[in-house]
C-alpha cells in the first residue's frame, strides 16, 4: 500500500501519523512536507526510505519502528533538529556512524 499523492500537497502539516497502515513505500515527494516536526511511520512494511527524508529540516521526531528496514539513508543525518529516532524492530544491517554522532537519542 502506498500513500496518496494528495497528502504531499499539505505543506503546512506539522504532525503526520501513518503508523500501522501496511505502507510499503514512501515517495520522494515526502521532501515537500517542509513543516513536519513529527513523522510516525511505525508498524508498516517499509523496506527503504527515500533520501529526500533529509529535506525535512524541522523534523524533531521520526518513528520507524517495526518495519522491514535494512538501512537508513545517510541523509537522515542532515535533519539537524532530530532528537528522537526510533528504529527498533527492524532488520538493520548498517547504521552510519555520522548518523549516530549527530543525534541526541537513538532507540
């Protein structure tokens, strides 16, 4: 299941909770949601994330627990305000060292 392209037009959106929706793919258009501070994608079926997630400069919390992620895009380290990153319950094989250096809390 994918997210409707209409959602990416909601540029003033601050909080987006799409947890537990069997989402398999996040489009590159996620980068258009520039005002997001909280993005919850917990409990879906995501296998990867687009690098455009790094464009969400206002993001403070990113929930990615209980997906099928094997890697996290290095561009996540560009999200300077990110203080909570939940990656629990995934199949991660590699977390970039620079990602860990810049984050305040890594679950």
